[in-house]
């Protein structure tokens, strides 16, 4: 599969001139740009490539071994893919109203077995979005992965880009079918269960994503005793010991970011009543990442492109550990690579935190 990857920096016109140098007749463009430049970037891309479908997001990017908070990165796809892009509005209230257009786009792409992926960028209400999409995508064996916007200045609206415009309270997506090889998706969790003791969520508020009680006791008390962490240090401990929610045979991370006075923990991922919960500990991330890359290499004859979504908390952890540069270069060693840093990750039927999700194209 043929792809194009380019990057640039500076004012929008200069950044795009650099990022699209040599890019001709793409069928679809996916981009990431600094928040302040995203609207103009989307507009200029549509003007320059009027017949090309396009989606975009904002924030920190990884591009062939480089990590940047202010680069514009452009990915081009060509005639050896079948692709349809779209937008879903009203994530807070009724994303289901847009499922018919999703169905029409999936039908147009006609995904086969391990040859297609549904990539999305969204602004909010991830659980509602994922549950809405999964009920249909699962019937088509079409894996979903994506990321929540990150890098939005305080007080500004989360935005995503579609066909030259930007939108809030929305999800933009691309359904991509590789006509020359496989597409596979992966989820990487660098955390493991701290012990064999599980807990059950007995009081929650799914709307605010607050876990009030575990096993009938304040959640902060249970966490503090289990990990020997003072309650006032729980939030600071999120990079070492996040919460894990068990779904079937997988653990999905839920990052806590606020401690309530009554011992409740507010999280970035929704926890439901009666969910099975484990406290997690950071594993040997270098070894875990190495094993995952080896698995990916063994799954493909030749890798033509890797697209990844990394949680901001993974990014901060790796930056604190002076590992982010090594990580970016290791991802690029797989093949042409572009990644975004997100405020949350979506994978198949779940929204999660502190996770890597990626799609690999043959």
C-alpha cells in the first residue's frame, strides 16, 4: 500500500508547503496540526486538494521518529485504498442520528477480512460514541480505533476537522480498506494487576465518571490501603498505579484525575456499577513494547504504514523517564509511522486511558 508522510512547522502556509511537498493526487488526507492552526490547515488542504477526502485533529504528533508539539503532519493515501470519510455530530445527545451515513460509507468500502479499519478522532462523550458505532461495526468485522482531541488551550472548544471545516461535539472518521494487503489493529497496555485481589464498584456516577465506592467503602480509602498511598497523593500516583476495569478477558485502564471530599475518584473513563476493578502497577514497559513490535513484525511480510494513538499519560510517563525519543524511533523502525497523542483512546468497543492503540497496514 502506498502512503505519503510529510511534516512542516511555522505559519500555516509555510508548514503546509513543507508537509505537502511532493504530495500529488491523494485519495484521502489525514492530518494533525497545532490547535490554533487547525481550522486554517483544514481549509487550505481542501482548497489545494478539492477532490480529496480529509479529516484532521490537533495536538502533539509522532512522525517517523520525531516528536513535536507544534508540527503539522500530513498523511496521504492513494488509489490502492478504498476509503470513505464522514462526520458524526451531536455526540452529547444523539450520535445515533448519524449511523445511517456510517452504514452507507461502510457499504461503499465493503470491508473484507483483516483488510480494513475504522479510524476516528472525537471531541467528547466517547462511551456513547463507541457503543453507538460498535453495534453496527461488529457485524462487519470492522475494527475501530481512535483518539480524543488533546492539546486544546484552556477555555477553548475541542474541535476536529472534516472536509475543510472544523466542528465541536463531533467525531470525524475514515473507513480505509487496503486492496494490496492486510490491516491489523493492536492495543498495548504497559500496566499489570498489582495483586490478585479484585474489587467491585458498588456506587458510581457514570455521567460524571465518578467512582464513589468499592466493595461498599469509599474508593479512595480502598485504593490508599491497598497500595499504601496517602489519599492526598492518589491523583499524583496515576502514572504508576491507575485503575483497571475488566471487560471480558481484557483490562481497560481508567485514569483518575480528581479526589472528591467523600472519597470518590473522578476518572477519564466511565466505570459502571458492579464492574470488576483491579489496581494496576507499571510493568517493564521497554520489554512490553519490544514484544509488541516483534508480534507486529511477525504478522506482516512488509509494513507500509503504522498509525498510532498514544495517551497523554503514556507520553508524560515516557517523557519523565527520558524514553519518549527511544519509543518514537522504535515505532518508526517498524515502517513509515505517524502517531497522535490523545486525551483518551478508543478501541473496538471500549474507551480507555493510558493505552496505545495502533493500526498497521501491509
